[in-house]
């Protein structure tokens, strides 16, 4: 990415979740790549993400981490925020996305159902994903659901 | 405190609307015919063995009972745990209740407040070991009241250690006041003849926490707790992964207790098995679990909180939890008396740790009002933790593993360390291949240190080797 | 040997009637695409880890396959075992076949001869680890031939060690001759490019075997095997339970190999986890399993044969076997590098062991015909083992644990020990509360020593304390 | 038992079984109690027990140990030896009486079916059992099955 253009993302951890380490590191890394990162930190309800979107309509994406297994309940208000037009940019989620040590792919589907556009495993996937989302957007001028 | 102690239950709590008076709960606990957690800890220390305790909590009531019973049946832990879900920790009782009603398996712990104290008692009566509540609540007053009414004799947390790692926007003054209330009730209960074990969460953010940070914060919380009347304090310390450092840190706990606490308080050292990024391969995870237990033994801990080989993946199933407990208990083997740490190095490390703790806590304790002094010190960075979840700590200090793996300070931020300590730390880091705080290499260095065990077991490559 | 090597199959053996020529079996083994046991042992030694191997054998073919597959799947042992049933060991093939047909679960091992080599190959192909045959056959020639035809690259036993503990009335001259034949075929196979690992059963009668007895007999068998052309010898030693003694005994193995064996022979030290009376309580049994594995590591063993927590009760189920393997493997942890034995005491003990072995074996090796000299020495008590199952050893020597638990000689019988050795042993026993060989107290003393671990874990009271 | 009377037992371990330690100790202990012990040792087929009975018609009992789990197959010829009148005294069995670490009581029944009179767990039970068997015998002058 050229250093002249300004790219901003909104970052945070889900409402009931206080795991901070990955959030710190992802913010660092994205800043290192030249992004402006509005980092809302841990324990961030959907309402706070929506407010940040309103403040930063240029945001390319909302990036939400969740480690504690509560992502579904924590994003419960996401459909409403979406419907109300308060969060219009793509929503990316990553982390540990259900309770328990055996994972059921249906838990990821449930996230898509809540209006999550993209589920990523590795923070290293963020840059290519953001680039792709942006080119999709410039092409279509509208948000497209992207499979994970 | 009496007002808070009998706060009317929140909406939706099936059993908590009217909690019984403290004296009734004390009688109830007496009638249970099981030892208190404090007694179990004392007995373990006297017997020279490390008491073993799992982490465990699931949403549903019957599931929770079944889980505890199976753990007890299969692995006989000395103390059992009710791990509380993240909603309840943050007083998001409504969300906890909704998950409980809709999909209890979606909860990462047992929402005791939503279940209510009668169910708490039901759980208590279905197992023979005493229970501890493990959570992460900046304001645990309601939870504590329900716990006492449930007959539970051990309660983890503290005004700093259950705030900074566990929430974003709770001012320290608030959480310290809330925990002061909890500790005051513990004092009342002691007056009624019931000693509650109050474990302080020295683990903090768990990842690369320098021992003197963990211990300094525990000292401050312990001083506050003792002043409020708490009589049994467990100081937990998170395994760093470096043998000498960990043994020294555990052995520093009684030393610090003698220095900073009044004599009437019983203090136990507790080791939390490695709380950072766990290796993924079962054998490697098990190596780490056993190693942690051995460290607890060598450090003279009264208690060990165990992990499981599923740690890297998610909340463990019962079988894995049982296996973790059994494996850890092997380190209590009478056949391992010959295993020793390097006593000279431990003594040296211990002296440095005690000095660092003194540097950190003594200015705070010298101030007229300790709670205010704590909040101010965090605001100024004179107290600090790495990777804070909260805005109310600066996270300016930068931890780094030295060449041997011990956790040192790459930057001491605004900690009130003397030159001697600062020099010692930078000397120790000389061999660590650290190029100083250059942003890119700082991040890869940090990532390598965070992934210390997966890297040690060759599950991952070092980032800085690429 | 060629005559015996292709002995026609016995009646009733489904697949053994015509065994393939050796060269075909060598090719077959090459085609399996798995390492030989000898290679696995070498790799383990090079990597500084202890290879892990279970004991396991059940009667039915499909059951055996399932057992091995599950062990491999769950615990990845480095080498797998086919433990052979007691009938087959004693060439009671008819009884083995009858049990196999009527109630295969009544067999305490896999009757390979009855199943035949095609099934042996089927088993071999269904797992990725190489296999060892573990048995206890005074005359193993038929079994060996079927094993080689099955593509199995490790074979336990010896003319002394698989006679005296395993049969009553087979003269040593016979068993030595039979094992000479086995070793000779190993030499032929080496000529064809296939190294068979020949493990010697230094465990003997397993209960209170003094280390110098175990090692002396292994030295004699190793000398015979090397002369017959064997190129890879595993010397197994049974854990006595005393750390310094066991580490010294394991480390004596390479020393003895350099003294008594030609340089072209690869010699591995193998520890058999405690082979005597096991504690009954699961945790205690597990403590002992882990301790054994740690001893193997400290002694530099290439391989460990594991036990399970069900040892005291009977042949273990698969799950227990898996658990035993996993637990033992923890002693290979890179995190345990700090665990050390007392090197000075080990060196001292090692010197004494080597001296005792020299006293025992050198007169025998000085005689013109080693096999005859061995049989004569046993007849005269100059070679001896405790608790012989066979008439052909006198069992005059009386072992006794010293105050620390190490196994010493209360009576050296007719062993050709010098005064120095004798005095050293009686000095060591001075603290052991032994009142000398008075019959009544001898029996209770012996029983206490046999029940050493159950007593240590307080599962039993000492008899002599009553 | 008074030291004047002579009491003899036949002792041994079953045919496929070479476990010697308990056998050594039991022989020692019974001799210590004043018994004459004809110890046939390990790996003793029924045929050898029968021969010993023929040589020692005064034997009070045949005592057979079995540890390796093969007792049923190893005592397969016991009914025949009994029927042929070659073993007339009581047969006592002890040890580890089936393969596996979970024991099924039916395996003990199968032993009684083979003509075993008494199954004991602990060698310490031998003396009282032998005394009782002898008084039963003097009373009835015939062999009685004794429940274990
Ligand atoms: C350190 C830690 C803590 C610390 C956190 C301190 C802090 N404030 O940050 C403490 C001790 C406080 C803690 C508390 C709890 N924890 Co915790 N914790 C861990 C631990 C050991 C390491 C996490 C970590 O920091 N890793 C280092 C960072 C760099 O990696 P990461 O977080 O694993 O994230 C990686 C990926 O998930 C991904 N990723 C993460 N976020 C995002 C976001 C995006 C957009 C993308 C693309 C990728 C991504 O990238 C990272 C690098 O690979 C893990 C287990 C483990 N992994 O070993 C458990 C773990 C995450 N914790 C867990 C739980 C449940 C809790 C608690 C709820 C307590 C409980 N019930 O046991 C509380 C949380 C309370 C709350 N309100 O949320 C569970 C989650 C269970 C589940 N999902 O089934 C885990 C897995 C432990 C376990 N096995 O039970 N925890
Ligand atoms: C030492 C030992 C050996 C030594 C024996 C050396 C020797 N020549 O004596 C060696 C290593 C050679 C050996 C070999 C084998 N063994 Co082994 N061995 C043991 C071990 C570890 C201890 C036995 C011992 O000596 N105990 C000390 C004596 C004093 O006690 P005891 O024998 O247990 O007997 C007690 C009671 O059973 C009772 N008792 C015994 N006999 C009698 C008789 C009477 C009349 C009475 C009343 C009571 C009684 O009194 C004793 C004191 O309480 C046991 C496991 C354990 N207990 O820990 C396995 C064990 C007995 N062996 C076992 C087996 C299977 C074998 C083998 C077949 C190999 C295999 N497949 O694993 C071979 C036997 C080959 C053959 N042909 O029989 C199994 C039996 C399994 C089962 N029944 O399910 C055991 C239980 C191990 C196991 N868990 O798998 N073994």
C-alpha cells in the first residue's frame, strides 16, 4: 500500500471478553503496515463499534476479536446495528469462536447469520483480506458477503 | 457492608432474591461436614504436599454437578472450582441468563448468580471437597454474597488483579472499594468463626508478567485484605516457565508476607500452571503440565491450579481435566524427593525479586491512603502491568525473556526502580539477542517470547529467525 | 541351523507349515517401509531420548491388531510388542491352539506360532512401528522362525534368562544350544543385510535381583550372542527402585560392553520398569511408572519397557496401557534437563557393580567352552539367581534391601566374590535392621523387601513392625 | 498343631506357569508351621500332581498356585485325574485366576466345575483351611466340596 493513502480500521474485542494480548499485537501490526487503527480495546459492545463507525464513516472494516467463546451472545445486537445502517462496512471476526475444545463448523455459520462478513483464523490474513474487500467495494460500490 | 451483603437479587435469578443472614450460612457450612478451603491448604502445607485444584465451569446446573462429581471421582482434587462465566464477571446478568436459558453450553462458566444460592448449595452438597469461586469480576459483591450463601469457602480476586486484566473501563477506585467490601465481610465471617480463603489473582494478564509485578500487586492487595479483616490469603503466582525464577518467586511469598503482613494472617503460595500460550501437541502440553507441578513442589506452594492438554484449543472436556489433575499430582510423588532446584541461584534470584517488589510497593504503602495511592500510581505508571485489558493501567513496561527464558524488563516504564535494578535487568538481557526497542523487532521479539513454549517444543519457528 | 530354521510347522498351525526362505523374509522386511528396531534404538540414542515400548499381547488375531493399532494411535510408542502366551513359550502348542479356538481371551498373550507367519505379517503391516517378540521360551527356535518370517526385527531372550525364570526342568545345556541356533540365524540375517535386535532378559526372576547378577548373566549371553554373529544387543535391566543403583547399573552396560564384547556389536541399555510387586492404588502405581521412566533417562537407556497402573491386578486393558506409555514418555520432556542424579554416588556404585560382575563372569569366560562352563557354574552355585523357577539354578543367594532400598546380598551363596565385595555388601546392610539369616525373620524381611513399593506407599504395613 | 503329628501337603504351580516367588514363600511358611511340603515347584502338569499323590497317599491337600491367568487350561486334566481316583485329597487353588485386570466371578465357578475344592486369596488362609478340611475329613471320612 502506498504511504500516501489513508486507510482506517476499527478494532476491538467483543463485549464480554477481556483478552487483550492479540488485540495489542494486531493493533501494533496494522499500524506497522500503515493503517490508522481506532482500537476500542477489550470488552467492547456492538453499540461502541456502531458509534465508532458513525465517527469514522471512512473505516474500511470493523475487526472484532473474541477468545472467550462468547462471540455469539456478544454480537447479538449486530443485526440490529446493521439494519439501522449504523455499521455499513464489512465486519471481520477472528479468535476462538465457541466454547469448548472441539469446534463445530456450525458455530461459524451462526456468525455469518449474525451478519459477520468474514471469519479469519490468522491475523496475517488481515492485510490480504482488507485489500480484497476494498477492491470488491470499489468495483461494486456495495458490500458483498465474502465466504471464509 | 450489610446493605450490600444482602442486596436484593437481580431480576431473573431463581434463588438469590433473599439471601440468608451470614450466621445462617456459617452454620450451614459447619453442617456440611467438609473442611474449609483454608483448612485443606493448611493440611497440605503441613503434609508437605501441593494441594491440587482444577479450573472448571460449565453453564448448566446439572452439567456442573456432573462435571464436579466426575472430577472428584476420577482425580480426587483437594479443592474444587466453580469457574464463573464472563457475562456474570462483568455483571452482565441479563446476558448470562439469556444464554443459560437458550444454550447453556454457550457459556464459558457457571453463572452462579443466575442459578442462585440454593443451587450453589446443591452443588456444594454433591461433592466432598471444598469449593473455590474463580472468576474475574471487577465488582464481585453480588457474586460473593451468593457464594457465601452457597457455603463456598474460597473466593478469588482483588481490586487490582480482577480489574485490570478483566475489564476495560472500571476505575480502580471503584473496584478497590468493591473488593474492600468483600474483604470486610470476610472479616465479619472470621468473627463468626468462618475463615474464608481469599486468593489474590497474581496471574494478572498471564502473558509475560514479570514476577515482581505479580508479587507487588499481590502484596498491595494482601495488605488491603488483611486490614479489612481477611485471615487466610492465598497469593497466586503464574508460572513463567523458568525454573529458578519460578521457584524463587514462590519462595518469596512467605518472605514478603513476613515483611508486609501482620502475623495473624495465614499466607499460602499458589502456583498457576503456565497461563500463557500453551503448546498444542498433547505430549508437549503434558510435559508443561508436569513441569509446572514440579515447580510448585520445589517452590513450596500450598496449592497448584492445573491446566489441561486441551488448553490451546478451548475449555477442556472432563476427561482432559481429569488427566491434567492426575498428571500434576504425580509431582507429589514421594519418589521424587531427589529432584532439586539449584539452591544458590534460587537464593540469588529471590533476593532480587524481593528488592524489586520493595521498590514498587514501598512508595505506595508509605502514602496515607493506600487505595488512592494505588489508583494514582497506576495513572502515573509507577504501578503497571503488561497487556492491560483496562484503560486504567498504562502498559508501558515491556517484558522480555532473557537467554535462559526468565522474564525480565526490557523497559521498566515509569516503575520506581533504582539504578541497581535497572542495570541488573539490562545485564540479564544482554545475551537475549535483543536489539533494543526498535518497533518491528520488538513485535517479533515479543511474539517469540509469547510463543515461548510452542517454540521450545518446535511447534513453531521463531519469528526472528526468518 | 538351516534344518531347524525351516522346521515344518506343527500340527494345527494355520500358516506356518512352510516358512519362506530367509532371503525372502529379508526382502519382505525391506518392502515394509518401516525402520528396524535396531535403527529405532540407534536413532533414540542419537537423539538423547528414551524409546518407549509397551508390553502387550492378547490371544485373538483381530484383537491383537486392534490393540496394537490403538496403542499406536493413542500413544505412538517407538517399538511395539507381541507378547506371546505362556503355552507357546513352553512349546505347549496344542494347549495354545485349544485355548485359541475355544476362548482366545483366556490366553495371556498372542500365540504367534499357532496363528502362523501370514497373520504375523498382517499384524506387522497394520502398524508403522517395528515389533519385538517378548516371551520367555527356553527353546524359542520355532517361534523365532515364525517371527522372522513375519518380518519382526527384534527378539527377546537368551539361553539363561529365558530358561531359569520360565521353566522348571529344561537343562541349561539344552536352552543354551537352542538360543545358540537363534543367534546363529541372526548372524546369517546380518550377512543378508538385516540386523535383528536381540534383547537379553536381564530381568530374570524380576523380584529382588541384585544388579550384578542381572548384568553378569547378560554379559555371558551377550558374549555368546556376539560370537554367534549377533550385531545388535539390547541389555535389559530391571529397575530395583533405588535411584543411584539403577542409574549406575544402566550406565554400567556400555562399560561392560566395551570390556567384554567385540567392537562391531551395537549395545543398548534397556530399562524394564519395576518388575516386582506393584502398588495397587492407581496414583502410587503411576508414581512408580514415571519414576522408572526418569531413571531410564538418567541412566542413558536407549529404551524403556513400560508398566501400567493395572500391573498388580492382571493384564492391562488398552486404555491403561496407553496411559502408561504416555506417562512414561513425559520423562523424555525437554523441560526436565535440570533433574540430575548424584553423580559421585553413581560413579561409586558403578565401580562396585562392574567389580562384582567381573568377579562373577571372568572365571566362566576363562573356561575353554563357555556354554558348558555356564551350566557347570549354575550347578555349583558359582552362578545363581534368586527365586529360580528352574531346578537348574540353586537360588542360594539371598538378596536384601539396604536401609536406602538398594538391593544387596544378605548371602552371596557360592558366588565367587572376593572378600572385598563380601565385606562391602555386609557393611551396606548394617543399617538395614537385618538380624542375619534367622529363618522366621528372614521370611518377614524378605516379604517386606518384596513388598517394597506397596509398603513405601503405605498400602501395606511392614511385616517386621508387628 | 502339635509337633509330634506329621502333616504333609503337595504344593506346586500350574503347568504353563513359571511364577516362583509365591511358591517359594508358601513352601517356606508351611514348613515353618511344621508341615512337610512336597514342593513340585513351577510348571507342574496335573499328571505330576497325580503322581505325587500316589507317592504320598497321606497328603492332606494338593495346593496349586497359578498367577499367569491360564489356570483353567492348565487344570484341564484334573477331572480325569479325579475320576481315575489318582487325586483323592482336597485340591486348593490360589493366585491370579484369570487373564485380565477385571475379574469375573464366573471364572472361579469354572474352577469349582473342574473339581477344585477350595479357592483361597491369601496364603495366610492356608493353615485354618487345612485344619478345617482335616476335621471335616475325620468327621465324614469323605471329601466334601467346600465353598470359597
Ligand atoms: C492469557 C489468557 C488469559 C488471560 C488474558 C489476559 C488479558 N487481559 O489478555 C486471562 C488469565 C486474564 C484470561 C482470562 C480468561 N480466559 Co483466557 N486465555 C489465555 C490464554 C492462555 C492465552 C491467550 C493469549 O493471550 N494468547 C496470545 C495471543 C497472541 O493469541 P490468541 O489470543 O490465542 O489469539 C490468536 C488467534 O486466536 C488469533 N486471533 C485472536 N484474536 C483475533 C482477532 C482477529 C480479527 C483475527 C483474524 C485473529 C485473532 O490470532 C492470535 C495469534 O494466533 C488462552 C489459551 C491459549 N491460547 O493458550 C486462554 C483462553 C483463550 N481463555 C479462555 C477463557 C475461557 C478465559 C476466561 C473466560 C476464564 C475461563 N472461563 O476459563 C477468562 C476471560 C474473562 C473474560 N471476561 O473474557 C479460553 C477460551 C475458551 C473457549 N473459547 O472455549 C482459553 C482458550 C483457555 C481454555 N483452554 O479454556 N485468559
Ligand atoms: C515377578 C513377576 C514375574 C516374573 C516371575 C519370576 C518367577 N520365576 O517367579 C517374570 C518376569 C518371569 C514373570 C513372567 C510372566 N508373568 Co508375571 N508377574 C510378576 C509380578 C510383577 C509379581 C509376582 C510376584 O512375584 N509377586 C510376589 C508374590 C509373593 O506374590 P504373588 O505372586 O502376586 O502372589 C500373591 C497372591 O496371588 C497369592 N498367591 C499366589 N499363589 C498362591 C497360591 C495359593 C494356594 C494361595 C492361597 C495364594 C497364592 O499370594 C501371594 C501373596 O499375596 C506380577 C504382578 C504383580 N503382582 O505386581 C506379574 C504377573 C503375575 N505376571 C503376569 C504374566 C501374564 C506373566 C507372563 C505370562 C508374561 C506376560 N504375558 O505378561 C510371564 C509368565 C510366563 C509363564 N510361563 O508363566 C500377570 C498375570 C496376568 C493375569 N493373570 O491377568 C501379572 C499379574 C502381571 C500383569 N499385570 O500382567 N512375571
